[in-house]
């Protein structure tokens, strides 16, 4: 797939680096338009929410985290038996290691992707980890909606449209994990399967504890 030039809202710069360009090309080639546009918006919204919070971050690491964060929803991972977040994080790790990125930076990106559906934790970690989740929460849930000026939000959405996004992204989540529903235990994706996967019964922590092999 041909990758368009790196356009960005006036208030946010996309990293003009070879790694960022190759990450963009990889995501364009291996995902659909829904995930591509969502991932780019996550970067822009995460960057702007970081500015609002006064968080200094590495734009390249945030960009890689945002672009890879939903890669694990792809068909090649449907039967991995692992959480899609971990599949995406591992893909990002391999990508960054192949470019000789320092291990501490690789760890930050891996963690950002692996924890982006675990609310209440990433916000207290490194800025790149916090801001991938912040971007996801903004684009999917609308959290902190008023933190970003209307004109910036409109410019980002004009660049990366979101037609019928709410239902399409929920369906994409469901399709990405339907073949391994057990991996949704304890995550927000259990809510998705509850709505979209007929016959799904979510794991119950209390019942699992009560029915464990321990005698009492």
C-alpha cells in the first residue's frame, strides 16, 4: 500500500524519522483503514493530552506505541492464545529491536501497548505508557474530551475520519478476540464479548476463587 506524506495537525508533529515512516507503512500494509486511522488519532490525541498534563515524552516512542497498539487484533493472531495486547506489544518489540533501539525504550513501548486496556495503571507510569492509553481512552471512550480544543480535534478527525467509529471499533475488538475469549478475563474486552459474542460467559473472579483446588 502506498503511504501518503506525513501530514499532521498544526499543533502536533509526527516524528520525521525512518523508524516512524516504516512503522506507518507496516501498519498500512497489515491492518485496515479503521485501525490505521484510529492508531494515528491515538498518537495525536495522546500527544495533545500529554501537553495538557505537562508530560514530556519521546514522540517517536509514543508514535510506535500508538501505531502498534491494535496490531494484535489482526487475523494472524486470532489463535495465538494470548491477549491481543501482548501480541501487538511483541510485534512492536521485534520491530524496534530490528532497528537497534535501546532496550529501555523497547520496554516502554511494549508496556504501553500491553497495558492500554488496563485502566488505572498506565497513568502512573512513564509518559509514553500513560499517553498511549490516554490517546486510546480519548478516541474510544471520549475521556477528557474537553482537554483538547475543538479546532484541534476537528483537524485531526478531518485528517483521519471516524465514520460510524463506535460500532465499527467495537466489532473489530470482538472479531479480534472471538476465537480466544478466555484472554478477555479481567479486561475491558470482556464487556465487548458480552455484547457481541453469542453464548459468551465471562469469567467470574469470585467463582473461580471459590471453586479453586484449595480445600478452604
